[in-house]
C-alpha cells in the first residue's frame, strides 16, 4: 500500500524578534505574567516586506533543500494559513509561482491553528489516491497583521513564521513498522465559533478584522479535545503512549501542552516545545517545532512521531507517522 513519507523539513522566521518586556510599553502586562501563564518568552514579528507568501516560499525552499529535491520534483502544494496575502487567489498559488512551478496544482487550507494537521491529512489522501507523487505541505502565518495591539489578552500570545515538509508517496507493507503517515483523526465543531474568531471578512464587514478570543473558554476545551483525537489515532494504529518517540503538539500555551501530555501519559522528555521562542504561530507552529527537533537531531529515521493541533472553529486533529 502507498504511504506518505516525510522526505524533508524546513522553516523560515521573520528577522525581528519581540521579547515579552517590549509589550510592557504597549499594554498593561509584564514579562512575568506572560511567561508564567503561557511559557512564551519571545516571538518573531514580520516586517512589511515579510509576508505569508515570502515566509512560506522560504520554508518550502528549505524543505526542498533538506530533501535534496527541486520544485520540478513537486506536483502539489498545500498551504495551511488563516492569514493569506490576498483574499484570493490562494497564497499557495503565489508560492507556486515564486518557486517557478508551472506544473501541478496548489491550494490553501483554512483550519486556523489545526491547519497544518488538516493539510497533512488531506495531502496524504491525494498521495494515496494517486493524484500526486510529491507534495509540499506548508504552514505559514502572519498573525501579527490580525492582532488588536491594544488587547493584552491576545496580542502577547501570537507570532509569525512558516514551516514546511515534503511528503512523498512510497511503497509500504500496511504495517505499523512502515515509514510515513500511519493514522489521522480530524474534528471540528462550529458551535464554538465565537470563542476564537476574527471579527471581519470579505462577505461581512469588507475588512480584514482582528482576532478575538475568550482565552479561558479555549483553555477549558483544549485538553479534552486534543486527548480525544490522539486516543483515536492510538486506537487506529493499535499503539500506546509508551511506544511514541516524539510528541510535537501545537504550540499555543505551555500549560495546555503539559496538561495534554500528562493526561495521555506521554513522558515530558518526549515533548517538543518551541512556544517559548515562537509564541503561537497558528498553522506554522507544528512544522516549526518539527523542523527544530529534526534539525537538532532529536527526531530520527524510524521514530514514531505524533502531531496534534487545536484551534479556532473549534477545529482539532492528530496525525501519527513514522519518520
Ligand atoms: N497581562 C496581564 N494580565 C492579563 C493579560 C496580560 N497579557 N491578559 C489577561 N490578563 C488578565 C485578565 O484581564 C484577567 O484579569 P482579571 O482577573 O482582573 O479579570 C487575568 O489576567 C486572568 O485572565 P484569564 O483569561 O483567566 O487568564 P488565564 O490564566 O486563563 O490565561 C490565557 C489567559 C493565557 C489566554 C489562557 O486562557 C490561554 O492560554 N488560553 C488558551 C489560548 C489559546 O490556546 N489560544 C490559541 C488557540 S489556537 C488558535 O486557533 C489561534
């Protein structure tokens, strides 16, 4: 059977780093409050010349280099983002053009912070269905552009960045020992749509809008939802938490990450954390964390890796793969 294996990873971050202390001059907050409540110490903020497309392109090129491939080897680009360069065309198409690709097809996926997990799961279906052979799956965001910089409850939490993987259709045995994506579980429930949303859009206000969030409400649901989809992929694959090598969760808040790992019985040393450096980069957070753990040599060929995310909608999902 066909398995979608990861051939390469890469990321790109804006030049400018913003430390917690810099918020003290903008809103009524402190480095101590942000660090204690979220685990975030700094995040990157895009300058005017850095966009979702430019960061996504740079992450895609890094992933191609890491895989030893060129754009000519790719026939599908899926970009997870909620902060596209334009309402349309899809920013994925702009990245396709920037990469000099005139073949294949490209589209955006919008599932907010779960976007990358949704995009990986969707791409896996295209590869297993024979619609494509090699795909770039990118998460790229410039959330700084949709933040209300007077709202201390949200502006301190988010950052900008991009990460990408190259997925390739490869022959597997249909066994748990196969490399590639082994199981996935996606969920959404629109009843929660007003707990985390952007208050603008082309069909309503005609404006881009700003991010609004009931942080405590999101927090309340996060751990249970994350646990639900992870237990589902464990069931599908017939494995337990002890068999995992690495847990790469969405990087929204250190307390959510720790509580989820604890509830699932995943040992602390198996959890990849980058929220301290990147803040919440929405759809970019999982591929940014993945790239960090691959680049520093933690994730190696044959390791069992669990990806997870939860975000606006709510949407949530998990993917289990062997590296
Ligand atoms: N600095 C100082 N005080 C603050 C700040 C700040 N930056 N922000 C809020 N506060 C205050 C509040 O006003 C409140 O004050 P009050 O008691 O006088 O009313 C107090 O701190 C406590 O507020 P809570 O919201 O209860 O604080 P909590 O411990 O829940 O932490 C946080 C807030 C960090 C937002 C937390 O709720 C959280 O992480 N929620 C989940 C957020 C999340 O993960 N979002 C991303 C989802 S993914 C996506 O799709 C984008």
